């Protein structure tokens, strides 16, 4: 499903964000990306989402070669991905329902059908009663759950979450992870970049990054194995 | 096809929503653009009316028919019934005068003051001829095109050497209209650029205030077209609204203008009224206005989406 083969990402000025990363992620896995700030976790997720391109190596996502995909193909790649970012990236002048409907409307889905599916997604993250509320009226945890609802409304094959529980209290963070693991249990591949190791036992695999390099992988219950 | 229509309907709805949110700004922009468009629309209205009126101006045109120099007097004189038949087919109010070559020479001597020069010729160089004056036919006017037809028929008569239509004033008017037309094209082109520039700037502001929305839409899989379409529709709607207001402004301006024109025309025992543009030209003008708005939006969106990455 996701294949990194000697992938590097070098920014202008020669700053290396990822170096020679080789890894494979199978369908249905819940993978945590672990590492300090600047380790390359966000870059790895951005590469998978086609927000950035590898400087070298080959990255394949759902059969798409990210290095070669045309700009016109990127939107269609993203329709099979659910993105949950650190900043919730909700439209602040639209209701939660309208925010969650957006990924469906961009595909040309009927408004009535989009609304139906958006309400179902909000129900799954326990936010249906807040659907007509503006994001500013929600807590940080609720906003993040709304972002999760938006990420899964399109029934993606992969969910990418970048620090989804930053600045959330333990209870809110738990609800966010509960929501993500719910979709993983339904067969969605989930990649979560996080500092938060309190829920690491839920992961099927933890990938450790340091200064852009893969330093090891471990199952949630075993210590890291040096790559 | 359904999906394509749905996407366009969604984009149109989004554009209306954007306009509704900034309705005050939209109205102000419509006012600016309609004032810009009103000028060429007014010019077009005037030109259209003048062209229409000039093609049926109430005039008493004169046609001079010259015989060959060697045409005997009795044959020249015998042409009058044939001439009358041709001319009266267009107008019953006709004055046909036979001008003998002697009378023509006498008239030339009196008017030109070159009698000495003519006297040195020793012979009369002028032919016999007819002077035809065509008046109004029961209030209806004879168009210039019909006068030309009459001229062509007269040329075919036996012994007729030349037919001359006094059309200088019509030619002058046609030349003046051509100048007006060129000026109008220049004016319309220049002001069309102004419309594009104003729309460009309006859409630029819309794009810049929606950077977050654009970024999020891209993240959830929106195509370039999906992001751009609402702005295109917005530009077209802006142009269309401005065109509609401009047409209304010109129609309103005609009311006092027509009152003044009617006073002037009355002095010449005539009736003259300028009409607003008819339906088809009006629709064309609205389409052009919408197209100018669309072009401004396309240029703006292309430029600013590229700049914000």
C-alpha cells in the first residue's frame, strides 16, 4: 500500500529532512511515527499526501508513484487519503457539518448525500449534536474530532495524522485516538506522527525516526529494533 | 455529464454565496463597472439610432440626367415619360425639368463667372438634360438605396450619357458615422480593459481572503477547476450585473435626451426619438460584459493561485 524505497527529501539550502528511508506499510496497519521535532515525521506524511515530492528514491502510495504523479493526479490521490493535521484546518466561517461535507462536495457528490454521510461521520466521532456549530465554539479536542470526521467521510484507504493530540488534555486525546483506532479496526491504514507515547500500545508498529533517518521499528510491545 | 453539471451548479452556488457575503463590496464594484460600461453602451445606442435614422432621412434628393452631345433635341425631349415612369414608381411627388443645353450654358455663365473662358470655346460644350427632384411620397421618405436604384434604371435609357445623384451629404454622413464607429471601437476596447482590470483586482481580493479555504480544499482533494470555478462565475456575475445596470442607466438617460431632441426636431417639422438598444444587441452587450468579467477573473485567479502556491 505504501512503499518507501531509499527516499530522501532535501530542501533548498541543502537541509535534509529525510534520508534514505526504506519501509513498507501494509493495508490495515496502525503505525506510529515516533521521534523528536525535526526528525522527519511530518515530512514523511507530506510525501505520502503528495504535498511534497521526494528528492530521490521511489515512493508508491496506492500504486501511484509520488515522484512522477502529475499535478492533475494529486487531487485524486488525496481523495483516498484522510488528512488530520496539527492545526485542525477547519473553515472557521462554516459549520462543522459544512466542513465535514467538503471532501464529498469536491468529488461532485450530491449535497443531500454529502450531508447524510457527513452526519454519519460526525456521529462516529460523537459530534452529531454539534453539527451546526461553528468551529470556534468547540474545544480543541472537539475540533480535532471534527477534523477526523472530515478525514474519514470519504471512506479513505489511508488516514494520515500529524500530531493529532498536541495541546489536548488526556481525556480529549483519548477520544481522538479512540476515533482513529475505530477506523483502523474497520480496515483503514493509519499513520500517526506523534510525541504522545501514552497510546503507543494501540499501534501495530512504531517507526522511529531521528534526524531524517529511520533508526528502527518495533511492535508496540517490543523494544525498538535498529534498522 | 451529471457530475459535470453538478460541479458547475455547486461552483455557481458558491459564487452567489461569496457575493452574498460581500454584498456591499459587490454593489460598489457593480456601480464602478456599470459607469464604465455605460459610456460605450451610450455610444452604441446613439450610433445605432443615427444609422437607422440616416438610412431613411427625409430629403429631397436631386438626380441629374445628361444626354449624349449628339442626341437630337426631339429624342432628348421624348424621354420624359420614360423618366417619369421610373421615378414615379418610387414617389408620386416628383418634379422633372427638361434643361436644354442653351439654358444650361446660360445658367453656367451666370453662376460660374467663367463666361469669357466658355466664349473662347466657340461651341456650347453642354448636353441637354433633365433635373429630377424626388419629394416625400405621402409622408414616407425614399431611401438612398432606392435613389441609387433609380439612377441605375435611368442609365439604361437610350441616349443617356450620365446620371449624377446629389449624394454628397449622405457620403459625408456615412464618413462621419465611420469615424464615430472607429472612435466607439477604441472607447469600447479601452473601457473593456478597465472592466477586466477592475474585475482582476476584485477577484484578487477574493482569492487572498480565501487562502485558507483554498489550501483546505486542496488537501481534501479539490481539483484546480473546482477551486477556480467559483471565482470565474463571480467575475462573470459581476460583469453581467454591471452590464445590466449600464443598459438601464443608458435607457434612463435617453428620457431627458429624447425630450431635448424632440424640441430640436420640432423646429425642423420633424419627429425624432432615440430608442434604447433592442433585445438582441442588448443580450449581446450583456454577454460581452459577462465575458469581460470572466476574463478578468481567469487572469486574476491564474496569477494569484500561482503566487500563493
